[in-house]
C-alpha cells in the first residue's frame, strides 16, 4: 500500500488531551510520523502505510472527544535527482605514466649453505 497523509480535526482543549491523542495515534498500526498542526493546534496530521483511518477516528472519539476526518491523500515519494558527473576532457594523445625502475643490488657472495 502507498503511504497516505491523514488530517483529523480533534477537539483538544488542553495540553493533556493533546499528549493523550498523540499517544493514541502513535500506538496505531502503520503510523510512521505524526504532528499537531493548525492555528488552534486542533489538527492531527498522520503519515503512514496502511493506517485504518476510520478505526483511528473512532478511537479518538472514544478517548478524547469530537474527531472528524478532514483530508486523506496519497503521499508521493520524491526521488532524489541523480547528479551527472562532469565528463573528463578527452585527451587525444596521452603519454603513459613513467614509473622509475626499482634498484636491486646483486651481491656476488655465495649462498650461505655452501
């Protein structure tokens, strides 16, 4: 199921009822984020995957008070734009890298086992 954004208007008169409503929404299945919005801080904005909106509103009505669904919409994921790497300038005649030879000293001593 795609993610959905649900806006619910709840009559929350005090800070205690707000925290109670937030705790109730947080326990609901499929909720990924939530917040209190609106001018009067009376709206709950819930984002989640597979959230049962009707059941959530019924629980809010039982525990908090009047609750009403204002908006339910699908959240579309924003894909990050792939940044194109700047192309390296093409060199027509590129000389091979020069690596200095390693010096290995050969001693003319006989091996130790002779």
